[in-house]
C-alpha cells in the first residue's frame, strides 16, 4: 500500500513496475483483508474519523466508457456490483467517475463500501497486488 498521490494511470504504472497490478476485490475474504490492511495504513489512521475525510483507496477496476459496465483491468472480467455502497455508483455531480475504490467513510457499511471516483483525485491512495511466485495461484496484496 502506498500513499503516492498521483493519477490512477501513474498508480497502475507503479504497480506494474513492481510486477503487480492494482488490487482486485473478488471475494468477501479479500475484501475483509483489504479493509484490515487499510485500517493499519497511517493515512487512514491519522485522518479525520468521520464522513468524507477518510482516504479513498483505488482498486483495479474501471468504467472507462461511463456506461456502468465495470471491468477488472488485469483480466477484463466483469465486476459484479454487490459491493457498491448504497446509491453507488453515482457519477456524483456529473463527474466522470470511472475508477473503483474502497471508501472507508464511517457512515458506510463494511460489507458494501465500493465507490466510483474520479481517476485523477490527488488524495486517493492505492494498493498493489501481485502473484506469490512460490505458491501456484496465490496472491499477495500489500
């Protein structure tokens, strides 16, 4: 996990440089792990405790066509919407919110805190994911 505050394409490039990609949240177990990882992050721990002041963490899915068809960047597979927060995705204030994130707002439920966000938000963080070369099919996230 890193706190470089740059455009999401630069975040993807930094992950690729490490042999990784932006994290993908495919299961409840992965989601639980990501939330625990985020809660240990200094940027999260030192931020204001409520509302919109918590950092947002990019995931590796996009809706570049702005048609509500979200796909995981590393595989092109469809993202199923069950983890979106109530009312999300919403294209807030008609912005082109084409990147997927975990939003840790205190008034959103842990089980459904995905949010569509602008890809160029300078305050958003990101998490890289890579395969563990010593284990077939296993992934490390961090």
